[in-house]
C-alpha cells in the first residue's frame, strides 16, 4: 500500500449556467408545484390565501405532521413502514394530558400551573414515545415480525390505550406554560424573530462556506463562485422572507390590549406588534436541521441509507442492522411524542380523536417528498415540503369552499399522481 | 521471506486453519467436516460445483454464517467469529460474489461502509473519504472517475474495483475472494490477476473461490475441491493438470484414485 498515485481530478465539461448551480431538480420541481399551488389558491380566494395570517396558520398546522414525516423518512428508507404514528401520538398526548392535569397537580400536590409541570410532562411524554417506538423496533429487528404487522397492531393498541387512559374524555385545559408549544400562544415576537433569522442565515452561509473549503482543501472541483453566491442568496432570502412574513402578522388590537392589561400595562394608542416565529415552527426547524445532519453527516445516517440500499451489504459490512432498526423506530417514537406536544398544545386540550389519520398524512408527506418505498432514497427537507404541500392543498380547498368529500378525493389523487410523476422522472434520469 | 511452500514443508503454523467445520441448514449438511488452511503469501483455490458448499464454508470464516461444529485458528490461536465485525477485527476481508455494495451510495461511502472516517466532532468526513478513495482507485483502476455518483451507475468492472478496494484498503491479512472475476471483461480479469500476485507478495493469505479451473491453475498455489458439502481433497497445483482438477470436481475422486471412491 506504499504507492500514493492519486486519481487525477477531471475538470468538469462545460455545462449550462443552470447546471452549474448543481441544484436538486426534483426538489426544484416540488418547490415549483408548491408555488403554483399557492398562487392558484391566492387567485381563487381573491388574495386571501397568501396573507401573513394564512401563511402563519399554514405553518403551525403543518408542524405536527412535518415533525413525524422527518422520522418516517428513516423508517421508509430502511424499507419499513410505521402505520402507528397517529395512534402513538394519541397515547403520548393522553399520557401528557393526564400527567399535567391530574398526576402532578393532584396526586403529587404541585397545584395547577406549577412552573415545573410543563418540563416534567414533556420529559415523561418523550420518554413514553421513545420506549414504545423502541419496543416496535425490537419486534421488527430482533423478532423479525414485518414492520407492517407490528405497527398495524400498534395502530389498534395505542389508539385504544389513549382512549382507556382518558376514559375517552377531552382533557383540558392544559398547563399554561405547556400551551406555548402549540403555535399562536407561543411566538418569539418580532425582535427575537429577526435575531434568530439573522443567526440562522449566518449559520447557513457558514455551512456553505466550510463545505466549499473542505472540498478545496482536498483539491476537488467546486462550483463557480457566482453559483455558490446565488445559492447563498436564495438561502438567505428564504429564511429572512419567512421571518418577515410571520412578523407581518399583527396581533389583533383587542388581544394585545388584554395581554398588556394582564401584565398591568396600558396599551398606547396605535401600537402594532407582530407575532413573529411560533415556537412550534422553531421546533420543526430544529428537528429538520438535526435530522438532516443525522442523515448526511453521521454514521447512523450512513448506515440507515446503506441498509435501505442493500440490507445484505450493510449486514456484511459489519453493521448491526437489528439494533439499527430499534434506533430508527425509537427515533420515530420520540418524534411522535414531540408532535403530540405540539398538537395537543395547539388545540389547548387532549381530545380522544387527536392524531386520527395522521399516519396516512405522514406517510403521504414522506412519499410526496421523494422517499422511495423500495428503500434507500429520501430527504428530510423533501418530506417537510411534502407535508407543507398537503396542508396547503387541504386548507386552500377549504378556503375556496370545496366540499369536504372532494377535499379528500383530491388529496388522495394527488398522492398517487405525485408518485407516478416521481417514477417517470427517475426513469428518465436512468436512476433506480 | 520464505515462500508459502517452504513454510508448509517446515510444518509452520498456518495463517488460518479451518478444522473439521460443519454446518447444516434444515437437515441438509451444506458443509460436512471440512478442513482447509492457508499460509501467508499463499493463494488457496476452492473449487466445486454450484451448491458444493464452498461459498458456505467461506461465509463461516467471514462471519456471515455461524458454524455448527469445528474450530477456526488464526496464527494457531482459536478464535470465535460470530458476525462480520469479528471477522474484520481479525483482519479478514471478503469480496463477495454478489459484490455487497449499497447501490444508492457513492464509491467512497461504500469503501468506508462500517468504518467511516470522522471529523473531530464525530461527523462523517466525506471529503477526506473521497480523497482516500481517489488514492486507492489510482492504484487499482486508473480509469475510475465516477466518485460522486451512486455505484448503481457504475459498470460491472468499476463496481468490482470498489469491492476490491474495500478489501485491500484496510490492510487485510486474510482475503476471501468469491468469484472475483465473474462479472469482468478480459482486461479487468487481468487486473485482478495482477492484484492477486501483488497481494501475495505482501504476505496476505488468500482464499479464492472460482468455477474456472484455468483461472485456479494460473493464480493458485494449492486447490481444495468440494463436492456435496464434503472435501474431496487438497492438491498442490504444480502436481496436477486441468483434467485432474476437473475429475475431482465432477467425479469427486482424487488423482490416481479409483472411480467409485468414498465420496457421494
């Protein structure tokens, strides 16, 4: 192994300006579809769809499904499926509702709205979700029961465990601090939103720059500088544009007055305050970033994709694929619990039907987002965009006044159509 | 350094000894009390029909299967190999017939699969892995250029170079090659032959599974022939002809033995 003749690095052949950007054309297609959808609904509703208020609502409605969809990507990439996410969300939500309204205040004597209640509740909820997920993963990985069966059973079991825990009652109101994770009751305000937005932009640009430097350090070909700057510009524009939009949604004057009176202040005439970034959206962004790093830059992620591409190869390469399955399902369970926090806080109570049909929305979001059921392919940002497209479609149709049955007929058809387009696209590309 | 033949003549401890190995699947004895060994710098061919048990035998050494009885010794010490990680920790590397590549990952990711290079923060270092991959490919297959594409986009020969690179990069001491030239053209087959000579000179012990008697005659020092899960015999390549080997494979008899011998 003494010789060190390194492979010569070819200079890339001349390509069009667009190709030099090295963008993911599939992602671009989805963004395009999303933009067309938004503009279409905006025209049909006389400009009511693309208002700060509606965009704000759209984002907070998407969070719960999007968080779970990011976990579903890993499950589907490894050729499994999880049909129990909606039911698991319900069980986690029920456990947390009982902990914060009965166990802590009454049985442990904390009283209502104790400052530690929300934290203990969330820790318990996340623990329960992770354990149930790990149990599913153990049955799939170590007992070799197909994931379809394990989670189909889990779907019935956990939906009704939730029912049993709460006697089918709606549990509420939830802890006051807990509610800030729901969306409208917990936003960062305009100043902090700008600070977070600028910090996120700086981080994203640093990421692009350090990636480029690492490749240059080894003497590999890099994109031309103008292409890199264009990408940086689009990234910064998207982050700051979102912050600007959410900041433009103003807190209604009467609500603001009540909020200030609660603090013992009087509202000055003509004061305008924007909501800014909801905390639930921040959670989603954090989940997206962490999951993307896991997928691309950690051994765990590499093993997940390798196992999806060729399970035998992964096993023969010394990867413990059974334990990997446990980890993936445990992560899925954790994310279901996190979604349960957001979903129950958004509704301000735990209702018996929480998360119903979420499993289908989550799987659909992942699949529309380009996750292949044959395994090995999928991205986190794709799944989140998929969730956003589904939610936009649903709430857009509701605003236009499409009848409820037609809404579901359209969503179902779009799912099948999206997969068809994906298959055609991949065929043309010659990829598997 | 002494040649493998001299070492054997002196009765030196082999690099690997597989002694009296048996494994059965659902009552069928896939490998039945078989013993083989290899010395440093030696190439031992494993021959036999499809289903003779040669791949199964070798998968026990690489940790993919767990033997029912028998023992494996490396440099004379008894070792337990229960999974591929154990085999790798004993510097046993395998190039599988089915190549065992993850089609959706690029060459560098496949090369380092299970043993990724990481940055000080514990994140996988793709740029460093690609640089190492370019180094080893420059040695093995100078025409290889598709570093950023998934290996599903590669030709059979290019995929094979990735599989071979994976086995030789990590300083293997014992190399198992399961039909390494099955998917290759003449030029690439020649490349593998040269590589085997080079690895031999570095003192690596190689088990080579092949259907092709001529390839075995050309590349190997000794050959062990299997039939129906049992070992027919082990011969020095210098002492036998193609026809001797063929009759061992087909009839299950050693050179000079009567036709209706013990096996079968």
